[in-house]
């Protein structure tokens, strides 16, 4: 899913839908309460923290910011590549609809276009670890597809066989057949790239180190803030913790762009776009409605 923010600054400051705050609120609350306790102790025993220096935390925070920025950039690249692959699927589905107009009325054309729609539904379910057959069933009538291991790839193979049948019976020229095969190859490439993104996360030790370092940094922060800032320390600690924990959590969401988190790709909406395009290319006028954002969120 993806968030379409309202640029009204009041809404931006107060909205919770699509924000990362609810996921990290317990950690922020814990660090803030720790800061309150430490400030209280500092007020009772001022000499306890007199030699605590903020310099080590400054160096740690700088290093952590650099590494976190690199990780979030890598996660965003995965999110953006996933979006490009789904954009390619939409493009190729539309192109197939145009390039098969010459055989409009041929029973295989409707089969092919519906298989493309089934492919989009199956791939969406495949990437979200859902039931692929259940998702594609309204578009795929053949029960032989029900128990295959990789339904999206099987549907592409079925489309290829139908292209070969059309070429063999002379319904399409060899040139048109090669063009359609090129479109099919692009769909297969998008499928494989989406699987690569889904099945190859960032190296776990790297992510684990950042999780732990972020938590340790926020945990130590109140000790350096208590003496110079007094009762402002809990507030400043909460703000800094929100920043670091928030960036860490956003990276986690973007790392897998095909899930069901608020900031994941709106693949349901893109599948609906393909549905509408396929039905329109087949001459249907009663199209399913396009999915609209709900509370600024498009699923």
C-alpha cells in the first residue's frame, strides 16, 4: 500500500494513517520514561553525571546516521525497482491488447487476454505469499493450473502456447508472433525481477547491527542529555528516538515492497488497472471501478 499525503500542514502533523509512529511508539515511550528517571536521579545526585560526555554519542550518532542513510537508500531502490517492474507489466498488458486487435473475435484472443489478467492476480498473490490459484481463478478456467508450483510462470507458458497456435494456423504473421513473444519475455523478466527482490533481502547481519546500534544509541542518549538539558532531556530524547527508530522502521517496510504494510506498493490497485485495460480491449463497457485511496492510502 502507499500513502498519498494531504499537503495541509495540520493534517501532515496530526495524521496517523500511513505514519510510522504507531509501530515505534512503545520504544519511544520506553526511552522517554528512562530519560525522566535519569533526570530525576540527576536532580537528586548532581555529581553522578558530571563527568558524562556527549562526545562519544555524537560520534556514534554521526556514524549511525551515515549507515542508516545507506540502508534506507538501498531499501528505497528495491521499492522503486518493484514499482518499475509493475509499471512494465501494465505497459506490456496494454501493448498485447493493441497488438492482438487484428485477431479480434478469435476465441484464443479472449483466452490470452484473460490469462494476462490471471497472471497479474497470480503474481500479486505470489509476492504476498497468498493463494495464487484463488486469486487468479476468476480469470483462469482450466483446473490443471490449480496445483502448479509457480502459477504466474505457468500462465505465461500457456500464453506462449496460444501464440504458437495462432501463428501455426496463420491467424498472425511471423513478425507479429515475434513481437508478441517479445512482450511475453518482458512479462517474464518483470516476474523474475519481482521474485528476486522478494527473495533476496538485505544481508541480515547488516540489518541486525543497525537495529542493535540504534537501540543502544537511544538508550544511552538520556545519560548525556540529563545534566546539560535538565527536564528538557526527555523531550529531546523522544524527538531523537522518533527520528532514528522511524528511519529504521521505514527501511524495514521498504525492504519488502510487496507486502501489506501501509508504505508498500499498491499492487492491488495496479492489478485493477490491468483488469480494466484487459476488459476494455475485449470490448467490455461495464468495467470494475478503479481503486481509490481510503484515508490517503491506496492498497
